[in-house]
């Protein structure tokens, strides 16, 4: 039981708080992807230099996330201190270990049957501030989730 508690504490301590200052200076943290497009500069470009034209042929797949949906994915995952937050259609939020692909949690939102999306069942991903993830749902709700546990706030 002590071992389980220790593993839980280590896993939850990996979830870092994202401050306004971190978001404002996101370009200074190239190992993270804190906002849609990477930073407020919206360049959609990482300044990491490990992958080059000379070594790109050596890249290999390390893990795969098997999504529950075959619908379109139109979002950019966030990466915060090794945790990847992504959405899958219609409105599920998933937290993964970015290094191993291990799932920490999944939050499933049930869209109202009355929702009539104009452009398919797509979403625009999540945003983060502090330890809270925010997602606009397909049926026009704004939800907040605890980034550590995936629980609805």
C-alpha cells in the first residue's frame, strides 16, 4: 500500500502549475507546448534542435495512442512538463505521459443530443491555467477539469 501511495504522489507531482508568466513566456520553454500554436507568438514552431536534417532518418516511433474515435482531430495537444493533454472527438480529454504514452486519466463529456454542429463533431482542444484545464464543448458549454485528476470542477 505504501508503494502504491508513493507511486501516486510521484505521478501527481509531475503535473505542474501553469502560471500567467509561463504562458506569456512559453517560447522560453521549448520542451513544453503550453498553448494552441505553442506560444502567444503562434508560430507553431519548436526551437528544439535535437532533430536535424542530418539525423531525421534515425527517428523511430516510441509509442502510439489508440484513440476511441475515427472522426477528425483538429486540435493541437498541450504538453506541460512531460504530460500531454489532448482531446479526441467528440469531447473527451485525455492526459498521457508524453514519454511513454501511458494514460493517466480520461474525462468523457456527453454532448447533448440536441446539439447541431455546423461543421462536424470537432472540438478545439484544451487550454490550461494553474492546475485547471478548460474546454469548450460541442454543445456550447465551458468546462473546467482538474489537470491532476481529470475531475470536473
